[in-house]
């Protein structure tokens, strides 16, 4: 493949179909950009789907943001392909989302959130920074409203996003002298309770909540809490309540509760084969020996043509609004410093948090349906 004279973009977190990274890769590919789509597992269903739908400009690459050696291999290959042109953009979309009170989380849950959401972004950005400087490009980091305002059930996720916001703000000031833009995209995203509860991994991890914790909280509490901190939707509440606590919480002995909204955890373990190559070839074929030769030659085999499923209207729902913000941050001549994607109420709450006393914000954030989630032990004392 000859060196490209088009704008080159690297995107992480492209494993999951319909995720931000996946759809952004297709969107930019459709617009004529050369896209290097980083996937945790090049042999996953999502990676193969992306390779088959993309044009010859889209390369699916093995980039687990928690592994520096994979990032180094990808950086070397990208540099070989783009030569002296540099990168137009690096978009860090890989993330790990959790819904759990601190009392249910293990230390490993916090570590994984930091490894993916914060340190993963730092690793990728630092590895590619020299190419961004060369191309006078831009860095786009997917953050969250949770990186500005912490809510109940989001301590692991929010901690990593607060760190990401600080890193991005410092980096933006440092890159001004190089003519490099650094942008944050902040969705006000709260997944539906029914989606969180229907995740197989959520069910498995709920079952691992220790017996002594289940005894204190009561088994109904966990399901009610997830529905309460998720998007308030009548349909969501009914669907969430249809999942019995007995089904989700049989007795077990270890503790963790994590929803599966991440490019690391959503792919089935049965599909995760060790692939020696950094880049996936034809998504229908997989030959380890062929892949070894591919890596030696540092060649790229790219998928067939297809357009993005990104809708044209920016009001087509929250996901599309986030995608439009990400796409604008990449394509705009002078992108904004921050793109906040949420309702007027979300924006109002975010702004008010800086002015209202903490006790007022805490009362507001824990009011409504969340205030009705009372642990069994407390209920017994009240009665």
C-alpha cells in the first residue's frame, strides 16, 4: 500500500458495533479520511464487522490500550505507512463503564477503570504525540459529564474521568505552541437500567457480591439501585423490575459489580484468540502463519466498501449527538475546547454544581427514585 496523501486519523475503542469508536471510524472513512481503527481484539466480531464494512482507507489494528507493547507496535506500523505526513487526529474512545456503589466494588474494578479510561488515553497519546506534532493535528478525548460531577454508583468511572479531564486540560495548554488542538467531548450519558441488567457480565458480577453485603443491603436493593442511577424511563423501570433479584443474586462469595460498556470487556472470551498480527486481514479468514508474515512485511489488508450508519441529523438521539461532536472535533478547522452533549437540564446541573453548596447538590443528586433505594437493615430499623 502506497503512502497516503490524505488526512490520517487514529481511533481507539472500535471493537463494539454501534459504539462511538466503531461508528466514528466508518463515518470518517466515508468522508475520505485514512482511518486506523484500534481494537482490543482484531479477531472479535466487532473488528471483523468493521473491516468488512470499511473501505480500503480503513485499517483495523490491534491496540489494547492497557498494553504498551501493542501500542508501540501499532505506532511503528502507522509511522511506516504515513511517512513524513504526520497524523491529523488521535481520538481516544476506548473506555470502561461501571455501575456500582463503592461497597460492592473490588479494588480491581477501580484499577481497570483507571487503566482503560485514563492511563490508556495517556499511553496512546504519548506514543503518537510526535506524529501529531509533525502533522499539526488534534487530540480528541472522550470524557463524560461524570468527569465534572460525580454521582452515586459512579465512583470508579468518575475517578478515571476526572483524571482524564485534568490530563487533557494540561495537555491543551502545552500543545498550543505546536499548533495542536486538544479537545474534550463530554456526553451526559446514563445507560438504561434494562440494558445494564441485561448484560451477562452484570448478572455474573452481581452474583459475586459477598453474602455479608447482600445480607445488609437486601437482594432487591441492587436491582432497584441500578434502575435508579440509570436513565429514568418508565419502560426502563418496568423492564428492570422484571428481572428478579433471585435470578441476578444467588449466594456467592466474591465481590464486584461492573456493567459491560467497554471495549475491553464486551467481547466474548471464546472469541478472543491470540493474534500475532497488529492488523486484521480479510475478516472471513484467519491463518496464524499468514498473519506472522503480514506483521514481518508491515503490510495492511483492508476491508470492503460501506458507508457509516451515523445519521445525518444531530438530533437523532444522544448517541448520534456524541458522534456528531466527535466528528466535528476531527473535521472542523478550529474545533472547540469542549463539546458537552446533554439536555438543557444536564447542562444546568453541571453549571450549578460549581456554585451551589455541596450539601444542596448532594441532596438533589440523591433525590427522586434513588432516595427510595433503602438497604434492608435500614428499613428494618425504620419499621
